[in-house]
């Protein structure tokens, strides 16, 4: 495992348990109710860059503490669909909360990709876990890119994808312009090539005919779905996840029937680091 993990274990007494070779780790030995020291914050940031998503158990944090934890990594962003009554930037994630939109989290997606500068990441807390099911899966965008067959890599390398939030929100009456991002982005901090297509926002490739675009997206979706690229998390009450939205995709599994499932999410700012142009392969 990476040097970052060894260093964090030694210097801060954290227990870091990777859940796959490249993505995900459970982190114990830290209390998210407390203000983080600079060393703790820097260590978690380094771990996050390395692991792409971090999981914490038994963190009985208030909404204010969740906001404060998120703020260690950037400015908190209030999503336009709104927050809980008491906190505008704590977004309820549940069937109930999404009733008036066409938003579904059981597509492979990235968060707020309709923005010119999408979010850096998010802190998600489990509030009410269904009796069965309701896991969340994160996919390593770099592993997806690396695993693409050469012809797919070449086909997608220079393409831009449309992110269409208007369609998802059409029942809310709000208006959003279309945004385009490269299908393969360079991560602004790690420099990794990241497969970054949001399948929940009616993706289509700029410069491809609709049929061609659809066929290519479908072939790529098969790559995204490969379990080898995934870290799957089984929630318990007071579980918390922190992910780097620039590093891959995620998917909330809708396998809990009518059991209620309630999560609360704090989005972390925009990814203000400039998107570097990718060097030709
Ligand atoms: O509900 C979940 O597990 C994840 C939902 C999601 O996609 C998000 O919070 O960004
Ligand atoms: Fe999401």
C-alpha cells in the first residue's frame, strides 16, 4: 500500500483499512466532532487524494459538525435544490426530498457536473438506514480510464460531454444552461487521467452524431460497471463518507424497496483549480 498510508498510520495514530487496491479506505482513530489539527487535516487530505473516498464509522456528529468537517477541505456549497430546515447547505438525500425532481442517484454519476466548476467533493452522513440494502458504490475514474481498451481510449480521449441539468430539474421550473466537460479530465491535484462522465444528466458527446454518441456511451458504461474498479460501502447509523468528486463516479444502490433511507450531504465548494489541458497521449 502507498507511502501516504504508512505515514498517516505512524504520525497520527489513525487506523486506515483499504477496501480495494486503489479506491476507498475506512479510517478509525479520529473523532469528527472535534476541530481537526492542521496535521490531521493535511493527513486526511493526502489520504483522500490517495484513496478517493474515505469512510468513518460511529461518528455521531451534528449538522454543524458535519459542516465544520467539510469546511476543512474547501468552502461549503449550498445546492440549489435546498437544504434541511435548519441548514441551507445540509442537503437531504432521500426519495422524499427528490420527489419533485427527476433526480436519481442510482446512475453512475458525479456531483454538480452541470456547473462550470463542479464540486470538489462531499461529506455524506447516514441518518436513517433501510432494513435491507442501500449501499453506495464509488468507482475509481483513473482505474476506469487505465482499463479502457485502446480503441475506446482513442475514441473518447479528446471528446467533450454535455451535462444537462435542465432536464433533471424540468419539473422544478428552474433553468440551467448546458455545460460541457472533457470526458477524460486531468485531476487538478494528482494529475491522474480521470474518466468523468455523468450518466444521470443525459450525457451526449459534443461533435458526435446522436447514434454514435449513444453507442459509445453504452460501451463505456460497461467499463464503468466493472466491479474491479469499485469500492462498495455498507452504511450503519452515523457512518460518514468523504469523497473526492473529481476522482471518479458513484452510485447509490436502489435495493431497499419501500424501506425509508435518509442521508444528509454537505457539498464542498467548487473545483476552482483550473482544468489543465490534457497532453496528447
Ligand atoms: O445516497 C447515497 O448513498 C449517495 C447519494 C449521492 O449520490 C450523493 O450524495 O451525492
Ligand atoms: Fe452523488
